[in-house]
């Protein structure tokens, strides 16, 4: 069994009332993913800054630290990031996000802007959500910072960096599912 762990950082929250190509729809600014075996070995991974092609609101930059200047100087196109993601996803049996509803919606919209049916593509493999798994174990809180403190007695100092959140999601997943 192969898992694709991932996380997105964005220009904001996805809107259900806006089309994927609406300039006001949330866009990717960072995408990270790790293709991992059932025994927790990394096969492939990437972390990309993305130039969203629209201004990054200051409120979003304050969360993840990615500004218009950083995205324009270092960012790849959204199309390139989506292609990286889909390449890894073609090898997985399930994708795993900490907040799967958010991340899968963001990826669905990005895939649609790539000219594919994003909902259909995202439905092709099983989806797992570590946040729901944590809540299912009776925890009232379930954000990654809480999980890292509760399960590993560690701070999640790099919260809202897509790769740091991907790694944390992976650790939480294997902690909750040790015999996967």
C-alpha cells in the first residue's frame, strides 16, 4: 500500500460559490507531498512555492510567510505544481491530508484550472483525514500543533509550512495507525 501525504498553503479559503477559474477563488502558494510505503519509507517527495498569478492577501501571508515577492521570485506555475502532484498521486492507494476537506478542495480547483475534472481526479483514490481520525479518538482539539504536543511532546514550530505540515500529518497518521 502506498500513501500520498500532502499539504497546501493558499491565498485564502476556497469558496463553494465561485468557479475554479474565478480570480477571487483561493489559489495555491505552496504544495508539499510525500509518497510513502505502508512501512513508512519515503519513495518520493517535493515542496514547491507557487506563483498563484493573483495577489496574496496580507492576512494569508501572515499565516504562511509567503508574500507576493517570494512567490514571484521563487514560485513555479500552478500547472507545474499540479503535474508534480498528479505524478506522485498516480502511484498511491490513498491520499492523506490533515484537513482533507480543505486541501482536497484546493487541489480539485487547481486540477480544474489545469483543464481536468478536479472532482473526478480527486475521487480516483481513497482519501484519509488525520484531523477526523484524531477527533474520532475523542480529542476535542485536532490541529497539528495540538497533535504534535499531545502525541510526541514536541512543538510544531514550522506550522503552516507545507512540508513541515506534511511531515507532521504523516507522523500523526502512523501514530494513530501503527499497523497500516
